[in-house]
C-alpha cells in the first residue's frame, strides 16, 4: 500500500513540476561568458533534489540516500593529515573570488568563508548565512571533530542534505591542500579564530 | 546644481563610505541617503531618458513616442508599475527592457542583437540609452502602487516559472537565489540581504530599481541586477529581456505588489 501511495505521489509531483522547464528556459536565456559555459546550468541529482523552498516537505528516504552517497564520496587525506597551515588557511577563508565569469581563472579559488560565517572575532565584515565559527577550536581537536569538519567542508550534504554551504571538496572549488589549511585556520590554537572573544 | 558638483560630492561620499562601512551594516550609507534627500543624481539620467524617448533614431528615424508600454501607445505615466505584463503583439510577457527592445526593433528598425549588446554599461562607461530610458520611465511611476498584471495565463505562468528559477540550484557552488534571499535579517559580509520571498522584502527591493549606483556612478536596471546576481551565483551571462530575466522579475514584482514605487533608487 505504501509503495502505491509513493508511486502516485511521485507521478503527481513530477507532472506538476515539469522538471525540465526551468533548465530549458535558462538554457535559452543565458550565454557563455569567458570561461563560464551554459554547461553549468545542468543540475546533478543533489541540486535537483534541493531546488525547493526551505519550507517544502522533504522526501526523507531519498534524502537519506543522497546523504549516504555524499558521505561515501568523501576521501580521507593521506596519512589522516587533516591540518595544514592556518596562515594560508586564513587567506583562503578571506578570499571571495573564484569561478565567477568576472574572476581570473588562473588565480586560486577562495573559500569565501567570511561571506557566511564569523571567524576571527576582530573581523567585523562577516556574513550571517551560516553560524558563527569563532572559537571553533574549543570544540576539541579529537579525531571525531577533525573527521566531522573535514567531511562538512568536503561535502556538507553528507550531514545536512540541502545545506546552503558549497561542496568545497566534492565540487572541486578548493584543493586538498587548501582544505587542510582552512582546517588549521579553524582548529589551530594560534589561529585568530581561537583568540579569546573580546 | 551641476553634474560635476554631484560627481565630486559623490566621490567624497563613496570614499568616506568605504572607510567607515565596517562599523555598521547599512547605517552609514543610510545617513548619506538622507543627506542626499531628493538630490538623487539619477535626475540627470532621467532628463536624458526623456530626451532619448522623443528623439528620432534608428534606420527608420522615428522616436519611441508611439511605443506601447502596456497602457496604450505613448502612455508612459504609470506603465512601469504594471510590468512585467503580457503583450499580444509580441505574444509574450515582457519587462521594461524586453519591451524597449521590441519598440526599438519594431518602431525604429534597429537590430535586436545590437540593442541587447549595448543594453548595460560596461565598466567605466557613463550610462547607456536603455539605462536612461528605464530611469525616466520608472520615474514616471514614482509613488504609484506596484501592480503587475496577472490576468493572462502567460502572466501567471511567468510567476510560477520565476518562482522555480528562484529555487533552482546549479553550478559549482550549488547556489540559487534562495541561498542568499530566502531568509530575513541575514547579510553577506556587510551587505544586507533582502528576503525576496516575503512581500515586505520583495516590495522594498522591487520598488527601488532601477537605481543610481553610487559606487559605479551610473543607473542600473532591475534586469542588470538579475544578471549580476546570476554572476555571483557562478552562472553564465543572463540575456537582457530573456524569458528567465522576465520571469524572475515577475516573481519579484508580484511578491512586492501593493508596495509603492520609489525608483530610481539610490544604492551603494
């Protein structure tokens, strides 16, 4: 019985949405610019699943599937070496450039963490789309915390499907080295993230 | 007052702003806005726009004076506040930019590609014809209620389409408009982000575009705003007057319906 309901729900849902319409309209409404092509308009499974209002009801079994797939794709860095250089990591966190057609594709991409998070508490130009990460290191540098944070940065959907944070590792925005550096920026006791709160 | 005086004053204000902005989200800019009062430098662009409207141009050497913006040929007052709308001659829903393109190509005989290519100012340019026209036309709706037409089926489907585009996530960062504009009271770095899914947020945003951008010294249109947010979203370039641009603007104007037009606005 449950399967029948689910199949009916699927048919109603998919016919109401005309799944291809937004894609086709975008394809006819946009042109390649510099190194950014209309190839980017295509959605992967996760993007398609996550293109609903926050208030929409979530298909839980499907969400669990996507969460698992995301988790499976997260690599462990060689030698379980999660932490790089916090000073380099700070630069990655500050840099908001990368992958916009107005950006220089020969420069390294930034992580743009300050767009959405508070980090160094003395930096006042921080966004609030994500939670404050000031004092993040106080949560401890144990293996579980390192692995959790690494996974979160590599592919945030492994824990929170439809999170609005980019998939820095899985989408190839940041390199493994850049991610290790950002990790150090979050965890290192010397990092300004972990300076005592003013 | 002269244009030079304004540019000088503005340069000073922008300078001050960039040094002090760190202190508070929009507070400093709001003070400048107050200080400027009615002296929005867009006024000069508005005059230009009116002149352009009545000046013969294009291969056919006719003016736009007979262009129908939805309220009948040549009626400009109040037209902007009711856009986007369905136009039976074009058989599609159009925003002000798509409509002007239609009039420029059909009345004046200009090439649509050229109109589109010269729509928005490039960096360092002093404003385009289209920007001036939109500034004047929007000013002719100032104080009027945002009331986009939603009687025609195509107007309603433009809204539904706009809504689905608003939530459409794609590209390397997985962003949609909703990533940045679906919550209230958030900001990116220091820039306040309107919640465009609410009436209040959409009305405040929609009513103040086109806008004079102090940092750029030119008037920008709502179509340009759509294109530039798509750029931030890591998407390719949005075509002026395209179906997606019009649908997104329909979504915003319908959400903001009932609000009061106050364009050209003044933005950083």
